[in-house]
C-alpha cells in the first residue's frame, strides 16, 4: 500500500495528533502507526516526506498548496483510489475546480475511484468535465450522501461491485 497525503496546514496535522486515542483497540493498533509516521513527517520540517508506516505500507506527505505539491514534485501515481477531503467548495474552491480535479483524474488508472463527502452539483459537474463517471457515494459523516467518480468505467461497475459496496 502506498499513500500520498497532500496537507496544506501543518498545524491541522499537529492538532490531529493531539486527539485522544480511539476506544477500539484494533483500530488504534493501526492508527497509532499512522500517527507516528505523521509525527516523523512533521518533525522532519521538510515540504515532502516519505517513510514506511509498517512493512508493506509507505506514506508520502506533501505539505503546501495541493495544486502545487501534486504537480511540482516528481510524478506520483498512478492512483487506484482517491479520497478528496478538502474543505468545502465555498471555503477552498480551487481544490474543487476542473484544473485541480483534472490533475488528479489524469493520475487515476482505469477503474480507479475518487470518493468525497461533497455532493455539490457543481463539483459533480466538474468531475464529469474532467472525464470521470460520477455517481452517488456512501454517506460520509453527517452528510446524507457523498460522491463517487470513476475513471473509464461506470461507478456502479467499479471492481464488479455496486456503489454501496465500493471500497475506496
């Protein structure tokens, strides 16, 4: 597993590391490894940090404006799955516009899925405009639905599963 995390604000990552551990021991066992890796990324002070979370799980963190950190560093990808968790389109509009979404879509392999909590019509239209097939996604947090977008296949055919079964 290789994960690329684009993080704009180091302070948000720092504050997230101060959150109390989860009550589920199985979850916490894995999450503690990710927290430790994020701590190493912050401690490095680098704009780009790569490291092993555990055997078979590598994490790359790029700090800064995602529009630049995705494009300026050596190519990463192709992506098999994307979770887009930017602030809302009203707060962080550039990460929901065709320019950025297109850069992400270009790195997605055929059959890759992008999942987001956002269900805004304009965001779904932008995802279509950059060549992705768009459909309803599972509930994310308090939202009634999210959005799934796939490259080169209908969303409900991703991995031979229906939308409710899609794993991203």
